[in-house]
């Protein structure tokens, strides 16, 4: 088992508790202590932006950035394939989700520029950057673009970081992400000082003792979490290298019915999850039947291994490899009222054929080889 955290993170937490911050006294606006402010600056700098605004989750980052952008009563373009928070926070912010299709290579947003929409949240899905050309064109057309980088910390296109192309970018530090701030946390990055100031206000009750016309909330991150995040940020290059090395090794050793993602040389993928496609014609059986057989084989070969070292939670065998997202966002019952008149064909195809390998995070070479062995054993059984 690979240890997720080292002495640096633990010591940083202890030091943040023992040492009172010089900047944490009462003021009429919350900026946080010196550790928190340093974390915000360093994280923004890492992604080539001027300002960082920390919040208590990636979901809060989506919420705050949309309130600050003013999406209320406006349509907001979101991809049909994404995590539920992307959509839910459009609704929470008073916006109306407009579901776009995805492209067939990156699985990220494919926007139809014939539509007159003011706001968009392109998602860098699974760690693959969206089309930067698309984001730039959106901005040229006057759209406000919030990059959802929750799954893509450190990802780049032509050496330019995700989160730095749109009007702002949001990140998640939830425990399964590339870096964490003790289980939960988030960040908004931007180059717009006025927008950054508004985000800071919203995360802190909106209470700057000014005549503001918006409601604020308590969505702050603590200094202790920031101390942990700073230590994690220092390790991020090596963490990303580990993710990439493991993902590349897996892609080279997949059975032929599992097709790895298409990644151009210009892309620096962060591989939060390895999103592949299942080729039913090559396999001869459905993806669901294959996963059933895989589950049985995992129970057989890993009978004594019921605990994941990723989250410290009990996993049922077979769930480390799965079909991924179960449905498009517009088919989620809560969001069906926003369903487009026509299905998004690429998104529907993704739901039918996606094959997620969640086996690379914090895994040793031995564990990866073991999972690949079971995957190949299952593929041989169906031939």
C-alpha cells in the first residue's frame, strides 16, 4: 500500500494549530490567516492566475462563482456528461441548465455556437482538458465561462493550465481528488480582481459593511485545511506524475475489447479516472455481462481484500472497475424538466459504452498488475 500522506502534511496541520496566525484577528471582511492567504496565492500561481478564493468544497466553488457572475434567470450551458454538482449548482444559483453534447475524443463539452447563451460551464472531464479554442470563442462571443476543473487539477493543453482560459476556474479538494484539504475544500481562480472580490464577499455572508444587493453565505475554508493543502500542493507535480505513469501503464496493457481514451500530444491529462470505451463487437457480450463476470472473478481472486486503500471505505469487488456514469444529466429525475428536445447522441453513446478504470489512484504496481490480471482473465473466459 502507498501512503497517501507524509510527515509534511501532518506537521503542517500541527503547526497551524500551535501557531496563531498574525492575520486572523477580527476584521470587517474575512481574508483568512496568513496560511490560508498563502495557499490561495500559491494555488492560483500554480495555474497561472492572479487570484485564488478558497471555499469549503468544489460544489461551493461552483455556487459562489455563478452567484458572482450573475447567472440568475439565465441559461447556463453544461455538458450532458458530468458529475451532478455541475448541474445542481446552476439551479441553486437561479440559472437554467442547457445541456450540450460532448465530443467523441475528450468526452468534454461540444458547444453549438448557434445558440445564444450568456454563460457556460465546460467540464474538464476525468482530467482531460476541454477544447481551449472553444472556451476562447465563447469569451469572444461575450459569454462568461466558468471552467469546472474539479477532476483536472494540474491538467494542461499546450502547456497552458486548465482554469486559466475562461473567466474563472473552480477546483475540488474532496478526498478522492488529486490533492485534498482534509477531505473537503475548493478553490476559485481568476484574473479578474473585481470578480475575485465579489466571490470573497459571497463566501463570507456578503458582509463587507457595504450596500451590497446580494446574499452571502459561510463557505469558508479553515487555516488548518489550508496548511494541509499547501503541503499537498508542493507534492502535486509528483502526484500527477504517479497518476500519469500508472494510467499509461494500464492503457498499454488493456485487453483488446477495452479501448483507451484518445489523447493528443498537446494534452497533459491528469487522469483522475481512466475513462475507456467497451467494444461490444470485439467482446461478443454486453458490457453489463462482462462486468458481472468481472465481479465474480474479483470475488474469487480477491476474496480476502474487501477494503479500499483509496478512501478507507469498504468496496464491493468489481466496483473499482465500472461502467462509469449511469445516465446523462438530462435523464436524472431531478433535471428532466430541463431535458432537451433531442437527445445528445455522443453523450448517449458514452453512457452505453463507457468503461471506467478507477484502479490507478494510490495503487502499487503489484495491485495494478493484479487488477489487470483479473481483467485479462475475464476477457479470456468470454472468447
